[in-house]
C-alpha cells in the first residue's frame, strides 16, 4: 500500500538512521546531518510555541464570552482525536535515546544540506 509523501515521523526516522550509519562508518557528513536535524527540530519547536501563544492570546480575548467554542476547546478536541487513535507497532516502540534533538533532512545534489518538514 502506497501512503504518498513521507510524514514527519518517517523523515525523522530516516534522518536518525542515516546519521547513525554514517557515524558507524566514520563519515564526517554525520556532523552535517546532525546540524540539519537540530535546525529542523528547532524550527518545529518555534512553530509550536508560536501556535500555542496564538491560542493563548485568542483564549484571553474570549474570556467572559458566552460562545462555547473557544480556541482552547478546539485544540482539546483536535488533540483528543490523536490521543484516541489505535496504537500501531511503530508508535508503541520506545523512541531512540538521543542527546541532541532529532529533525528532518532533504538534500539536493547542488544545494547545501537543507531540512524539510
């Protein structure tokens, strides 16, 4: 079954495996990949924090409103949809232990190493 484009978890898993394999081989490109992984994760964290700030600000603006649909309520409903998903084997495996943050990689033949989420 073809799933289309790889998702964030797929790309992260591949990036981590590639870095580990290059480290085993003693290839210096592993350091470049680690920098790219860290950069991608930092960008993801910044995006999540920005979204959280926007939700908090919108919720503060709605204090005292009689509207039962608040930004925080929408977020809870959205997250519960993911929390109630049936666990799969991949999601039940413990994550690899890393001392640095993981991320996602994309590299073209002519461009320097770039990450793509």
